C-alpha cells in the first residue's frame, strides 16, 4: 500500500477544521456567558429600575442642606451623577446641558450629584451647576440606596417616584435616544 500525501493532508485539514469549529463554538458560548455576567455585575452598581426612589439628602457646595423628594410634585426628576475627575462625565456635560435646554421645565427637573465633595468653582460655572440643585456631599445612606459607585450615571425618576431608567456611561446614539424617549413619555 502506497502512502498518499494529498489524502493525508486533506484528512488532516478536515480534522483540524472540525476541531477549530468545536473550539470556536465553545468560545462563542463562553463569550455569551461572560457578557451576561458582566451585564449583571454592572446592574449591581446601579439603582434598580421599577423600585421606589428614596429621598436624597445632602449639602450643596455652599454647605446648605438639600432634600430631594420624589413623586409629590408631579415632575420627573433627572439625576446627573458625575465626578469632576471623570473624562466621560466631561463628555456627557454638553449632552446633559442640551437635555436641560430641551426639557419642559413644568414636567422635568434636574439634580446634579457629585460623588466627591470638593468641586472647583470654575467647574461649577463652566457647567452652569447653579441653574439647578447641586449636591456635593451626599448622605452615605443614599450612596447605598442608589448604588452610586459608577460615573457618569443618568437616572430618570418618574413623576410617581419610581426609578424609570438608569444609564451608566457615555450618552450617545441609541442610549441617548432611550433617555430622550423616557423624558418625553
């Protein structure tokens, strides 16, 4: 019996293709599993949609007490959670400011919350943070209640006081469209 190199090579390549296909299938399956785990982990660091929003207590940059109630004024509330050292937060400010200009002041109010108590006055003026409530020192219980650990976050609380949506990260594309739809509902 004579050895046929071409048949052996074809057989080896076919076996290699089958093995690579099996490995690829396992990698795709594992990728879906890890993607789901990452999504669940991110949600652990966000307020839960559909839950009642507790009052927010804190101090503004001048040391004045700030209390934010939900559900009693008939307005939606947009919480803008940021840090002065966050680059993505800086990228979100033009979008947040446009949302504030476009929003109906009779139905929507904005509250900004920084997770770090020191905020330069230049930052406050640049982003016009005195145009609406600014909380620079948040009650620690609120940090726990809302899972404030990631910035930036955009949180919409409906007029009944229920958390209607949470968006973590840069607002652009479809995510920005979702926020605008939630505000117009």
